[in-house]
C-alpha cells in the first residue's frame, strides 16, 4: 500500500478541538500558530491549510 495523501501535523490554539495520533502542536496565539504552520510546511515538505481561526493542518498531497 502506498499512501499518497496524509496529515503530517496539526497546529492549534485550542487543544480541546483535536485528538489523534499525528503530531499536534499547541500555540498560545494565532500569530504563533501561523508562524509554526509556515515553518512546519517548509520542514515537512507539505502544504499548510487553515481550517479555522484556531486550526491548521499540514498535509502531503
């Protein structure tokens, strides 16, 4: 089986909204969350998607 699409990381300011076995990063502010998402996007060679004001996911397409 070859996975082509998957979630690499979740970044949030509200940890009560997320659960799972992928990497979850909790930030204090929206600005910090955006900064972390941008860095992880480059480091993990993924794409950051903002799902709400409190949640980003980094995915591999």
